[in-house]
C-alpha cells in the first residue's frame, strides 16, 4: 500500500473521527472493569505537522489548526483539545496525535491496547513511540486478518477501531464491512467502529445497502462533510459506522458535530448526518 497518513494528519476528517472516538472510549471508561482497545490500521501514532509531507498538503490548516485556540464548552471537545495541546510545546501547534496515542492518553493502567500496522517504516515509528508502554501489544500484519486471529481478547469489554486507507476504493467498503462482521462474530459484546470516506454518493448508497442487508443489529452512521458530497476528486467528508454504540452516544455526537460544523466548513454546503442503518427490534 502507498497511503501515508502524514500528508493528511490533523485534517477535518481526523478532527471529527478522533473527537467522536474519544467519546466512545470515555463511555466505556464509566465502568471500572478493564477494557481492550484494538486498532487494525494504526499508523505511526504521532505526526509532525511541520514535516515536508504535512506542509505539502497543509490539510491540518483546515482541521485541527482551526480548533487550536478555541475555548469549548463541551467536555468532550475540551478533552480532545487538551490531549493535542499536551503533546505540543508553548501552545504552538506542531504535532498531531493519531488515534493510538489519543487512546493511550485516555485509557487506564489496567486497560490493554492492541495496535496493528502493516507498513514496515510506519510500524517502526509506532514501536518507537510506545516502547515504554507495557499496556500496548504491537503486531505488524494485515489489519483485517487480526479480526479473526486476535479476537476475542482476554478482556471481555472493549472497542475495535477499523480505519483503513480505502486504496481499493469501492471494493474496500465491502471488505471492511465483512471484516467487521468477522470480528463481531468473535467478540459480540464489543463496540466496533469503522471509518469511511465520503467522495461519491453512489458508492455510499451501495455501502449502506450492504450494511442494511446484514443481520447486524444496532448500527449507527455518523457523517460530517466540509465540502459538497459528490466530488470523486477530493475527500469531501467522512463517516463512522458504529456497531453496538453505547447509551446516549447519539446525543453526544450531535452536540459535537453541531459545534464543529461552522469551524470546519469549507463550503456553504457543509453539514452532518446521523442515521440508524440497523436498529434493534
């Protein structure tokens, strides 16, 4: 695979994805029993926004940079921004935390993190970042395969985050969903989260249909788009498919996206959507 997230780190899609992911983890942390966090496409965990790659696209300027000096009322966004500021010096934005680092900052000493990354250089960076953290187990292998090989973990509670690059475009939507279902068969009580890009409405409709035709219960889709949603040449928005979302998460997600929409908009057509694709009967 050729995808490198360092070109896109901290963009509007990252802001939405990571702020919502932290809420999901905080909901799980309300109970004292330990939990397991598994991520299938972990990336390097930390990104230098002043690097050649990041400055080439400068996508973070339309994302995290717009939030960096904000004073939020929502505790969820305060928590997200606190971690971002924690990894930077003297209130100057240079580094962005990927989802593995955000999760590691939030989780407790008795929790466990399983991080999977296939690309050698990226895996080396991830290994270096977490070399002193005994909670973390690293695997250099295909992320989709781990949903069969590593589940269920010893801990009963937890969250699985599937965040692929979608280099195969349309085919990867079906592959990612099938992998999620494979994991769900092995760890049915966990919360599963699948990130996806919004580029083309026809692709999205086919994906929704695949989800609706499955036998999976309680599937929530949360989407944000900064640009008009039917341009195949750009990342217009992104979404999260959430299986087994925790109680009242939908309401919290709505408040987050209501707050972020005017800050991250790149078009008058920016907006968000929250849809139950499958509900429990």
